[in-house]
């Protein structure tokens, strides 16, 4: 356990906190004459969680503290945070259910492809679009949460949601093509090895 992994676990801890804040629409606190409603707390928790996503990766590379636990937990923490946020927003009738299904489905599909790729001995690196999508997701969720009390933000929130959906579909297609390319090459290599082994066995049998 090190600081990067602790930040990843902290991001997982933020998930139930964010859900409680959004679904209970509380707390409302008076602070220095400013009323902090639930949407302020929701956005703060979301941004803090997003900050830990950047910080844990940066610190792990900077301190040379990349661990197996961190590699496993980091994408899971991201998926849990985004999934929880969108499911809560659907329950609040702020996001269409079909949008949430596409976005969440993409997250776990890519996670599954990466796990299969890892088992096959190769890695699918995150694309630029995939990294941009994470930023879009955080921005979209934050604007939609604010729009719960300030309807003037809803058009911007809807626009960002459409960008998230489109980027999710395109990046998922990119991951699948990369995955299929690696798997296809792996299958061809195995087929060649089997043919060589079969040919060698047949030659050995003839020589005997």
C-alpha cells in the first residue's frame, strides 16, 4: 500500500458518498453567507475524485510506485465512479437511460477487452480519444448536476452528454479493432506453430 493506491481507494470511497448526496439532494449548508446546496457538494466530490484519478497515476510514475494492485484497481475505480454518477442522474431524471446504458456499457466492455488482452499477453494502450472521453464525462456530469437547480445549464449539459455518447461509441470501436488485430495475429502465430509441430512430427515418423 502506497500513496497512489491510497488515492485510488479514496476514489472508490467517494462513490457511495456521491450517490448519497445526489439521491438525497442534501446537505444544504450556510457557509460565509453562501448557501451550498447538494449540487455544489456533488460537483466538489466529483472533481475531487477526478483529481485523485490524475494524481494517483502521476505519483505512481513519478515515484516509481506502479504496482499490480494499482493497475487492477485504477480502471475499476474509474468505472465505478462514472457508472454510479450516471445511474444516480438517471434516477433523478436528469439523464436519459439509453445514454447511461451506452456510456456504462462501453466502460465495462473496454475493461473486459483489456482483461482478455492481458490474459493473452498483450496490452491495449488508452487512446487519446479514450482519455478525452474521461474529461468529457466529468464535465458533462458536473454540468448536469448543476442543471438540477439551474435549468439554464441544461442545454450545455445535453450537448456534453451527446459528445460523451459519441466519443464512447467511437473509442469502443477503436479498442475493439485494436483488440481484434492483436487476437488475429496471435491466432495466426499459434496456427503456424501447430503446423510446424505437425510437420516436424510427420518428418520424425517418416525417418523412423
